[in-house]
C-alpha cells in the first residue's frame, strides 16, 4: 500500500457479496475541505542528518491485543527458525552499497512521485559517483519534462540538504546526473522516441519501476492500464537493454489480498487467485477459474465495446474493478491490479534478474534527509486528520488489528541495499521483499488513534469559526449501521444554535448533514478491508538484508524498524510533518 489515495468515493460492499456490474447508486458529492490551521511549529530546520534514536515502546493496550501481538511474535519467530534465518556475524565489508552504484546508469519511472523522489535524493546524496539517472516523466515534450524536473525535484524542499552540501555547484551537479525523459510507461518504448529509447537501452544498468496508479477505487480499465499494461511495456523494453543487471519493481504488501495469518514473501505466478488458494476439497470454489491478465483485459475491452455512447461507463468500470477483486480474493482494485502486475512481470521475465519490493503503508521520513518530510496525504493521514478535525469521532474498525507502517527513508534504504546485494549477483531469479514493520515492531489501530488523540489534545485544530476543536477518544464499530447512527448523532450534537433556525434552515441543515454522514460512510467502507485486516507480513528477506550490512552501512542505510518508538514518531515527527509539508504549517 506504498502510495494510496482515495477519490470519487462510492459504495464498496467490501465485507458483503457483490454482483457483477451492480447498479450502485451515485452518492451526493461532499467535498471535504480542511479549515485553516494555526502554525504550531517553526519551519523544519535545514539539516541533512538528525539522530532520532528512540527506545522501543510498549505495545500492549488490552488483553486481546496482548494475545494478538504474542501470536504475531511467536509465529514470526517460528517461521524464521524454520527457514533457518540466523543472524551471522556482520561482515566487515558488508554489501558494498555505495561502491555498487559507482558509475551505474539508471532509469527510474514514476520519477516525480513521493517514493521515487525520496530514492533519487538519497542516491545523489549517498552515492554521488552514480553516473546518470534517466527520469521518465509524463510530459508532452522534452521542455515540459525539464520544467517538471526543475519545479518538482530540483527546487523541492526535499533536496535542500543536497543543495547545502554542494553550495553554488548544486545545479550543475544535479543537472549532470538527472536527465528528464518525456514518456509514458503504458506505451511502446515507454512513450519515448525510437532514437532516445535505443540510446537509453544501450546505456542503462538498472531499472527502478515506481510508476503506478495508487487510487483504491480507480476505474478498472485505468487501473489495468497503469498497473498491468505498464509493467508489460516495461518488461518489453527491459529485454532490449543489453547491460541490464537488475530490474526493481515496487508493489505493495497488500497485493497479498485477503490472505490471513503469517504471509510469506512469495511471488505471484499467472493464474493464481486468493479465492482458489483459500478453498478446500469440499469448497464450491474447488474448480474456481484461474486469474489471467489477458482475460481481464479482454473482459474490459468487450464491456467497453458493448456500452453505447459511454453512458455510465465510469461507474460501471469502478464497480467492475471492485467486484473482480472481491471475486478473486483481493480488497480493492488497487491491490488486485498490483498483484496482476506482479504476475505479468513473472510471466515475461525470462533471464532478467527481478526484485519486487512490497512496502506496506509508507509514511513520512523517520530521519533523513530530515524528519517528517512527506508529499501529499498518504493512506493513514485522512483518518488521522478527519479525527483531529472532529469529523470522524468513530471508525469502522477493530481496534486490536494491526496497521503496518514504514517510513519512506527506510523503504529507500532497503531498496538501495537490495539492489546492490542482488546487482552484484545478477542471478536470473525473481525475489520478493516485504518492507514492513509488523513482525518486529507492531502497531495497532487503537494505538494510532490514541497517539492522534494525544497530539490534537495538545495542538487542537482550529475550525472555520476560529475555535479549537475538542475531540474525544475514538469509538470503534464493527457494523456500518451502528457507525452511521453514531456519526449522525455526534455531528448533530456538535452544532450550536440549531434551535434558533427557521424550519427551512433546519431542513437545509439536515440535508447537509445527511450528505456528510453518507460521505463518511463511503470513506469508512473504502478503508474497511484494512481496518479489519487479519494478516501480517513475514519480512525475513529484509531482516537478512540488515544482517548482510556492515556497521557503517547499517548507520548510513538504516532499516531497523525495531528502533522506532511509534508514540514519539507520530507525535513529534509524522503528524507535525504532514502539517508542515502538506498543510503548509496550518492547523
């Protein structure tokens, strides 16, 4: 779930049986706007490295949670023992991360996205002897691509540390390393001209694929285009690259769908389906059809051809994505199409060395280049800030379920370490890495909202009337009817002076609240599969990676999730970071 957004929310029925192309009603739109915040912190100081070593905190808040965390810990330990993952003595030379990237030429897709930008910054800062990094940027031409490079990367706050390191030579340094290429990963030759494509294919040593459509409820045709056809086009291009040592593809830990219990770092192969995987010999799904990318693409094509004048096409495609996902055992269109994308890569790879990295929920920087940097509202942030705003006093969730969060700088560090380790080997295999925190440092939803409560109690949000918003402890519900009733009552009670309104004004007020409650219901349904998630991710490959690193590499490329004190992280780093970088200092 590395970079997930929600837009154009609609009824998802994520815990109920769905029908193919159901006639879901269109809900009245309600655009949520954050009111003005007051700045409670000074701007982040320009620092390149900040030591933020915290002790490990206690994670037991209830007997049920204690039992759950005990199960996670014991099961993971047993699994690692069975796989003989034993911590060796640290090699004095380690992996050789910095040395590996010297002189290498890279191609990065999705280059202006949150994760890719963080990776590019660390590559330039930690491995300045890298040769060149071609950045595939969606733009109409070379000039437009260069403009995006300038405004979204070179002038980005994220690169301020790098700018301070190089001083007056910063622009010449960065322009000598980063080369913007106008293109589109969905097209032949990635949308590049024939001459440019040939030149890059001759030069590059590594491909890092960060391009994706990360919307939970995207239209099925658009999600397939980005997350399945994109990897297909990328693999065809990769086969033209004579010196390619490794292709690294970002997926998501939640591509594992509705698997339960301990989920291993297992690659997908074409035809797999979670529904069939979970079936038994007496199950009606014993002969459940396999999942093939070609069949899904054909289904979409036939349906689009059958719809005249595109009447209702957008809603039909949204419904279809969710229904196909649920049919095969996935939470939503995003996780489903990312899994099919992995299948596509595996089916086409031949002798190309492939590493698939599956981060969980990617959050703001833990340490570098400075704590709290983030781009855009990520997966957990709408939950946190709707709560702080007083708009989400209850949630459809199991408080003892675990949420897996990993800071973006640790994802970047693990990426570079894994590329170096396997780049040296150049073994024509496909390996999967879960970049996750759950086994080593679990975090529950009750803890997440407790930390949010502590923050907003100390630094309350200011509403449109200039008053501080008072919040209460989060309430949890397992039925949508109980949740919606509570939301209605709570939001209605918050209003003052309703007795002074006319009958027409009261009627207007009720319509407004009906839309708001309906919006929050759909918002909660969208998140529901993750707030009741019953799996946790084995990350033995990430742990082995940590063991292979030298002491110097461990310090320079921190990936030890066990060091994070979640309370300190959310109160002192993440929530202030979202306010500073996304909400521009407002609260």
